[in-house]
C-alpha cells in the first residue's frame, strides 16, 4: 500500500512539473509533494532492498540528490514576494531530505541551510 502511495506522489510531482507554468506555484506544489515522497522513500528502500522493486527504487536516489537541492536553491534565491509561500516550506523539505539522506547513508548535496544567497543566485543562473 505504501509503495502505491509513493508512486502516486511521484506521478503527481511529475504532473505538476508539466502542468503548472507559474514557477512559484509549481515550486510550492512540488515541495509539498516531495515532503510526503521523501518520508515514504527510505521506508520503501529498506523494505524492498532484496525485492524486485529494490533496484528500481535505488535508481531514484540520484534523482532526489539532484532535484531537491536545486529546487531549494531556486526557491531561496528568488526575491519576488510570489515565492514566499514556497520559501515558507522549503526548510521543511530540506529537513526531510537530510533525514532521508541520513537514513540511506547518502551525502546531501547541500550541507548547510544558511547559504549565501548571492552564491545561490549565481549557481541558479549557471544551471
């Protein structure tokens, strides 16, 4: 049942990415979905590590270590007030991301939430 819930979260995230064009709303929606998705993922990794689902789940680790830090940096670098709702939940996303990384013995790509906003802006424009 949790596996199916995880697949729903993942599909919803991908649909939001395609369907919502206004970036602040898109980012907020994706953060909300990822907050749920990142809680179920470590459980599934542990439960299905020897199952046929295991290898497919492991493929998602790299995706999370790319998507979450990039999304966080994009949100935190934004200056317009339209991004405030996404910013209000971005720190929770990072907390859950770090918990997932710790549980799965992964190195999070962002080591400190207190980042230099100027550096993030430069990095966001370079991507």
